[in-house]
């Protein structure tokens, strides 16, 4: 087990009706005027924005609104948000939505006190020393941004859409309000994408070379098993509160780094997927459903017993002691069945991606010597092979 420091000071409010406390919680954290930041239409249509506005008014917190965050959030709106916050003297950014809205809010929050271009933090190796506080009312269990120190933004650089992530302590939400009922309105596809992303956040940590990490392995397997059990329930009944609630808390636990503090983490599947969602503007979870099993198939021989452990402890496969590689492969197959049954794409065609784009995708990921991942270090030719596996997968 590695040494670690773990500090995630988010104030969480979980359960039915908790969004009604938004104004009070903003006040508690010293906000006088907030930027109410949201996405396309879902939170307006459901009446959530109106409820949050009422709660802010009741608590005497002023607000200015900026909607229109797209999935795979764009830098353009971040620039607008930074200007608006400066002009209006905003002291907290309140995101009402999913990972895209929260990440857009985080980027605005780091840009407001910074004199340069906020994109420096994504490309230029700069680290923010301060940022406005960010609070969120979460509407989709997926990205885990409500508890993570990450922020992922799309920006057009030299005519190419770059999707870049940052991991800074200043990105950690000051508060997060999680009402599982708010996810009842999610389309089945978004529900499934969310579950896939949650599981992949655990995989990026679970598949490690760090020995003697049993405590956290057990937590990883518990979170994964929970999603495996709850996903079919929410696909069948979107109003199943207990299943929604367990998935929502899994979203946070999967990515606030509790499950990764003690080990070397991988992140190759995520980095490869970010090239897909940058290029095709597909949902991040859908891209992962295609990339992650291909990554697993490519790397499992590096540590067959760890993949067999996943197959048995998470996917409920039988251990084949004579041929553990069969167990490992049956775990990957069971995972693909789970995701396929939930309506996720399982190959390039189903995702809307093209095999002939693979050289461009690989070129976009970095220079000739670029590598990804740690479980098995991947060079560009490995990434091309993983994408080819992903392209050709049979359902
Ligand atoms: O824009 P609206 O109309 O709200 O629709 C959204 C959007 O179309 C819809 N939606 C959200 N809540 C809903 C709802 N529809 C009905 N009812 C609800 N309650 O769902 C769609 C997807 O929303 P989005 O916020 O994009 O989803 P998600 O939470 O999966 O976020 C994805 C983004 O997060 C990044 C991804 O790369 C992607 O850009 N990630 C962020 C991470 C982080 N900050 O820690 C880590 C992740 O690995 C990931 O990279
Ligand atoms: Zn993710």
C-alpha cells in the first residue's frame, strides 16, 4: 500500500427533497450572490430550476443565471460565465445538472480570480492558487464530479476539439446536494451511460500493480457489485428510489478517490475515451462501454489473477482453477452483457464511430512517444490495437 494524503472537504446533503435546502446551504458557505449554472432543458422542464430559485430567494441569496451547458462542456460558455461572474460580483458558482454542468462551473470558478486565460490550467501546466467555491445540485449519477477534484472541458485548439481534464484541490465542490429522485427523469440511455462511467472510475483504480491493497479492493468490489445489481433494476423501473439512491452514492464514492488513494491508478481507458467524445461528441459513458472492454481484453494477461478476482467477486463467475484466463475472459464477457442489456453501444458502429478514423484518434492523443496508463503502459501502437478491438467487437 502506498503512502497517501486524502482531503475531500465536501459538505454532502443526500436524500429526498434535499434540493430545497440549496439557498440555506449557499448561505452557510458564505454566498451572497451566486451564478446559477445549468444545462439544456431537463432541469428547467422538471421544475428543478424554479425550486432552486425559490430556495435561493427564501434564503436571501441573490443570483444571476447562465444556462445552456452542453454535454461535453465547451470553453466558449466558460468564458461567458467568467465575464458574467466578474461583472455581477458573484461569490459562488452553483451548478444544477450533471458532470458537464458541474465541470463548466468548476472551470468558471477557477477562471474568475485568474488574470490569464483559464485554458492555461488545462494546457499550460499552471496550477490555480485560488478559485470561487462551487456547489452543486446533482441530476445524474455518472461523472462523480460532485465529489472529485477533476474538471473536464472541450476547447477547439488549431481546429481540433481538445478534451482536457485537470485534477486540482480547488476543483473539489464546497457542497453537493444529492437527491436520487432528481434522476427519475433520466432517459434510459443516460442512466446506462452513467452506470458505465461509475464502474469505469472504479476500474481505473482497481486494476493496479500496487500490492497489499485489500482494504480498498474490498471497497472497490462493493461499489462495483452494487452497480451490477442496481443497474438492471433502474432500467426496469426508473422510479426505483432505492436503486437510484445506491447508484447515486456509488457515483460519488467511485470518483472521490477514496477507492484509489493507496495505489497507482491507470486511466488509459478514460484518456482513450476522451478522444472519442472529443471527436464524435458522443456521451462519455457510451464511449467507455466500447473502449473499456477492449482495454481489458488487451491487458488482462498482464495480471490474469486480478481479472479472475474481478470476474468472481464482482461479476459472479465461477473460478476455473486450471485455466484462470478463462475466468478472466468470462468476467469481461459478463460485463459486456450487462452493458449491452442496458442498451449501451458495444462497438464502433453502435457508437457512431468509424474504424478509418483510428489513425486520427491516435494522432490526436499526443506526440509519437506518448504513452497512456500504468497497469500496462500503452504506446501509440497499443492504443491503435485497443481501438481496433473496440471497432470490431461483435455484440
Ligand atoms: O442538458 P440537459 O438538458 O440537462 O440534459 C442532460 C444531458 O443531455 C441530461 N440530463 C442530466 N440530468 C438529467 C438529464 N435528463 C433528464 N433528467 C435528468 N435528471 O443528461 C445528458 C448528459 O449530461 P452530462 O452532464 O453531460 O452527463 P455526465 O454527468 O455523464 O457528465 C459527462 C461529462 O463529465 C465528464 C465527461 O467527460 C463529460 O464531459 N467527466 C467528468 C469527470 C469529473 N469532473 O470528475 C470525470 C469523468 O470521468 C468524466 O470525464
Ligand atoms: Zn468517467
